């Protein structure tokens, strides 16, 4: 893995197969908008409640480009860093207590099922702990969302709590909200996903 830092921008993180960087407005294409509005892609995401428009997405991305200190919104790119296939986000970073939550999605229909989420999340976890100096990451997912559970488990997250019947899933059923966490001290970088690490 190679991390290339940039002034007032997110770094460029290159893993075995992926490139993670901030999303440019030029990356917001009709293809991107299509999978943001695909019910199968978003059935476990909160954006399913609000249809995404080009204007909405551009405004959201612009807000993330303005603030790369308190929030970090990485686009995930394959095909040599040219095709946007997903995102990994640290939506709110608390530097007083050195923790953040993490969320992710691989949405491009040609990119799902290839282990990209595990690889991309691993890279951002490494960056959050080893570069940003955070001590704790946490995430939440709908009970029954096996794909998210697998990605987080492969990255070392363990279940820390269960909020009973907090959420309504895509089938209209009330389900538990599963909370998982990972400490920096327990994180073990996987060279199979990252390769040798080179920070610039």
C-alpha cells in the first residue's frame, strides 16, 4: 500500500487492487447516480429513504471536499484508479477522544462480490489508526446484513452492543442495530490486502 499525502486534500491510498481518494465533481456521473438509487444497492443504507439527484450528490461531495479534517469521504476506484465503484467514509471524527465511525458501500454492479469492500475498509482503518492517530473506530449495521458483518469481522471489528428493534429494514420489519468496534491496539494490518506499506 502506498499513501501519498496532499495539501488540504485527502491522501491518495493505493492498495493491491484499488485507489482511494477524494471524489471529484467530475466523478459524479449518471452511472454513479444510478447505483446510488438502486434499491438492491441501498437496501441497508439510510439514503434509500431519499431519492438522490445529481444536484444533491454534487452538494454533498462539495461539502466533503471543503472539510477533510472533521470528516473523510473516500471514493473507491478500480480499473487503475479510473472507475468509481464505492465509498468508505469517516463521517464524524472526534479528535478530543480520538474516535470515529466508519461506513462503506461498493455499489457499482460490476464491482460487487470481489472483496473490494474488505480491502478498501482495511486501507482506511490503517490510515485512521496509523496516520490520523485515532484510537477507536466503530460501525453499525442492520441485523441480517451478512455482507457488512463479514467485511467488518475480516477487518477485526467485534460486536460490542445490540440495540433491540431500533431499525426498520427494507422488508418493513423491525430489526436490531448491531454495533461493532475496533481499537488501534488490536488492529493487525494484512499485507495480503495492503502489500508493503509506503507512506509519503
